[in-house]
């Protein structure tokens, strides 16, 4: 299957999308490390070209991701994620126009049991909250999980 | 380059999360070293200084020029408008023109590439303690829904001497992981269960690398043998498996352990040349010299022309008669490798007959039970004469 990658256009509205999904990454030795490396590498490659920013949070069993950027680029990546066999039970929580981006770059954060003070922001708890709280929670995670995050370059003019 | 320049550059980088660097590397300093002999230290110093002066006149004052092992790294001013690829192309072209017009630099060959430092950050994240915790918690979470995954068996390392016939010395040892599974001894990549797939092979290679680096550090000495660490071609073939391995190498070996080489194993001899070149290129990014497992009887050397492998390791057949019958073909094979700057080692020499037949066929290096016994730890380089009266 060939995906035609959209090119960001100047007058495209800035869009915000948040989804939550169950991680289907296997538990065998090396599997998690390899799949996360794949996600990081493709994010490094694509997000710059698509001028996307946001954060991807993983807490052992669930993913939650905030994507912000031109509408067609956000929806293009969401379509890729829907077809990605690493995710199941995908639920879109926020899909709306944004005046400004909540996050200026892209990061990935791993929330573990050691981050007790952030446990109320784990994907399985956050996804039951209203949109504003979800967004606030993801921004907090991206800022406070600096040890675990992998910042990428902000998009040009983002 | 003074520390003040570096710190000034670091201040300009503040807030940036990645930067494209230009990396310039001289490719054939070893050839020049042979040519200049005793005069080499002076000539090398002159080459580096001349090039440094040449490059520094072609970059902006805000760029940072650093000397590297065999070349230079240029960290561009974060606000530079010229794109990194164009900058790299320009510097390379200028330098090559300069080399052509300068007598003692005419034969110098140069590689130039743009490397993104943010990717290094990705690598670091994959080797972080936090990532290790996340991995363990992921496994615990999946344990509720998945059948238990096959674990990676425990293994220990053995060090096999590779004897160089010309010098009569052992200066290189290849590492062989060994494990006892269900009462049967298993070697190398037979250890990871096949049900684990490529991820398990990668994890095995990571664990071998970590153990090998630790053993090398524990036995570090200026005269220690170089160590060839096995890595399966499947670990290097795809980005998702190669990235964690490279992260592991960066964390445990790069700049911390000297004299390491990667030994690419399992590469299909009929793989396309482009795949071979890519895989060996990835290995070469980590260690300056690489070894590659090969089958002397079925390998097509032309497919390896751009692979820049230093030593091919070929397992000797159990039947010495086969080597004797095909001696001419093996001589042609070895001559072809030598023409492309590589050498071949004959491994698994079970008897001195293998060594003799291999020597007649043009092999340069030998390993196996008949050469020397396996060691439990890295050795210092030593003299050996397996064909002499005190052989193993």
C-alpha cells in the first residue's frame, strides 16, 4: 500500500488531535525496544516534513498521543496510526481546530510506576476526562517527563 | 579550538533540539602511512594542519570546527541559512580541488556526510534507565494477555584466537557466545530461540555487545588483542533493530573501549550488493574495521566490492579433501579479495591439515581447535606457531 504524503500548505488551519489506544507491542525480549525505535525513527523523519508537534505517552499498556499541525497532515498521520498493527481499540478524544499549538516540539514520554506523582495523568485515567484536562495533562507530561522525553526539532515557523 | 569557542557555540545552541553536522573523514590514511614510512607522523601532522587551515577559511566565524580521529567535524552556526547538505557538498568539493593542486595531498581520499545530532539523542533515550523501566513494565503489562515469551538463555563468552600466518602472531580474537540449552552446547546465534524473531536476535546481540565491552574494559591493556564482536546481519538490516543496537554500542563501547571490530554474521551470500553495502556500512559506522562471515565456495566477491570488509571469515569444511580438490578455486577467491583490499581467515580448522590446505589456498589468517584453544577472557597479543613442534 502506497501512502501519498501530504505537503503542508500555508493557509491550512492548525489542527489538534488526541487519541488513546491499547499497545499491541509484544512482550518478547527486544520487541518493545525495536518497536519504540521504529516509532522514534519514523517520527524523526516525518514530523519535521509534516510540521507536526505534540507528545506520545506510553504507560506499559496504553498509548496516548497529541498531534498538532496542518489539518491534512494530522489526519494523514492518524490514518497511518489506524493502520498500524501496534495499536488497537483506538479512540479519538479530541479532533478540533486550534488557535495556537499547545506544544512547540515533539516528544515521547514513558510513564512508569516510579512517576507516582504523575500517575493521575496516565493515559487510562486521562482519557475519561474532559478535553481541556486531557490537553493540560499531556502538556504537563511533556514538560515534567524531561528525563524520559525525546525532543525533536520544532517545525519551521511552527 | 579553545573551550571559549565551544562554550560560545553551546550558548548559541540553547533551545535547539537538533543540528545537522558536517563530518569529513580521510579514507586512506593507512595507505599513505605505508608510503611515507618513518616520515608519516610529520606528514600526517602537516595534512591535518593544512586541511584545518583550509577549512577554517571557508566557514563562518560562528561555525565550530573540531578535529576528529581521522578528519574533522563542523558544527554549523544554528542560524546559518545555507542548508547542511549544500554546505557539506561545497566543503567536500573545495577540499578535493585543493587536494588535486597540492603535491603531497593528491592521493588523499575524503568522505563527507551530513549527520543529524538529534538522532544521537534518540539513541541515548533508547539506552536510558527510564527506557529500561518502561520496557520492564511493558513486559509485565503484556504478561496478563500474551502467552509467556521465550526468554533469552544465559550465555558466556569465549575468545577464539585468530592467528596471522605472515607475522606468526595472534593480535585478534573473535568472540563466540556459548550456552548450554537442554544439556546441549550451543554457539553463536543458535542461542536465541527462533520463535523470538529478529527482535530476539537484536536483543541477543545487544547482550553480547554489553558483555564483550565489559570484558574488554576489564582486560584493557595497550597490547590487548583486538576483539571481533559478532552481530547478526538481521540486527543491522532494518532501522528498528539497528537503532537500539547502535544506541547500545554508543553507550557501552564507543570511545570507552579500544580495539573493537564488528563481525557481521549470517549474511546470505546471494544478497543484493546494495543490501550488503548498507549492512556493512552500518557496521562500519560503529567500528573502523569490520569482519564478515562468508562462504568461500558460494560467495560472489563482486557483490562485496563496495562493502569495504577488512577480513572475511570462512569456515573450513570438515572434509579436507574438498579444500584440496578446490584449491585452485580458493586461490582465485583469495587473490580476488586481496585485489579489493580484503583478506580471508579460515576458521573451524579442526586439524593442522586444514591449516596447511588453507595456507596453500592463500588464506592469511587461521582459527580453530588446531590453532589454539578457546580462552575465557581477552588475551594480550602473543606469538604462536601452530605448525611448529609446540603447537596446540
